[in-house]
């Protein structure tokens, strides 16, 4: 038995994403963002680092979902990856503005000792185009994560529950912004648990003794014309499904 080639890189991507999404709320400074203290928080290197962790986490997540499709070979897993990619594409511009734009505005507010400059933050955060893109992106990301969880559940190749915490974390990604710092950190921990759990399940995945690259549907005993190839998972069913 040998490890499935895409499984371990996929595992590393998902574990890395989970850890980064935990670091994001833990490192991020929290303060009244209309005050001088809020300006200092957003102008800090911790603000930049926290949002950079989130951006890197999104990138690793998309790579992990692609790898999950390569391991499971299911159309649903492919749809999940594509949906999540679109969601991340719509989400990252907002994070870029938070990371770079707000840092510059806050830095100017600190230098000029003028906290009123922070009003610009809400103008961009809640602008119609920005908030629509951001909200749509996170909704699509949540849909993609749920689709991936369903693909894992149906596959029989990995423990059924291994993808549920990660999916739950991304379903809650948008609501958690309205929570307290402690709640946001707990949410980061949920995603970390989900990424590590699914990553470990993939790391331990084993190749079947005689792996098939495709399985056939249709009446193979009759006409070959009615037979259609369908890609099959290249790993054995997990112990809880056998």
C-alpha cells in the first residue's frame, strides 16, 4: 500500500490553510476602529500580518480543494473547487483593500492625529460594489465548502465527518464578522480543526491494491457503445465505510 500521490500535498494545503485561518483572528489587533487606538491598530504590522495570513489561507484552501478533486475523482468535488475558486476570487480584492488601503489611511490618521480620517474605511467597506462582491464571494465559498463535504461524505474513501468542521467554518465565515474577538478566534479554531482533520485523513489515505483509473457505467456485456467512462477514486474506502 502506498500513499496516493495527490493526497499528501492536498493534506499539507488544507492543514496550512486551517492554521493560517486560526492565526488571522489571533494576530489581528482589535480596537474601536473610529478612535485613535483603532487607527494605531490598523496602522500596525500585526494588522498587515493578520490579513496576509487570511489571504494565504484562501490560496491554500483553493489548492486543497483542487487536490481533493484529484484524489476523489468526483464531479461534485470538481464543482466544489470551481465554486470556491470563484468565491475566493470575489473575496480577495476586499482583503487587499483591508490589508493595504486601511493600513495607509490609518497610518495617515496616526501621523496627523486625526481619527476622522477613519471614516474613509466605512465608505469603502460598505460601498455597494465592495460589499456585494465580498458577500457574494463568501457565500460562494461556503457553498463550495459544503459541496466538498458532501463529496467526501459520499465517496467512502475518507471518514465521513472529516470534512464537516471545515464546511461549517466557511458557512459561518460571514456571520463571525459580527461577533466578539473571542468568538472570531473560536471560529478560527473551528476552521483549523477542520483543515487539520481533513488533512490528516488525506495524509493517511492509501492506494487500493489494484487501483482503477476509470470505472464503467452502462451495459458492458452488451454494446460497448453504451459504456461511458467515469473517473473513480484512487484510494481505498476508509475503515468506517468498509
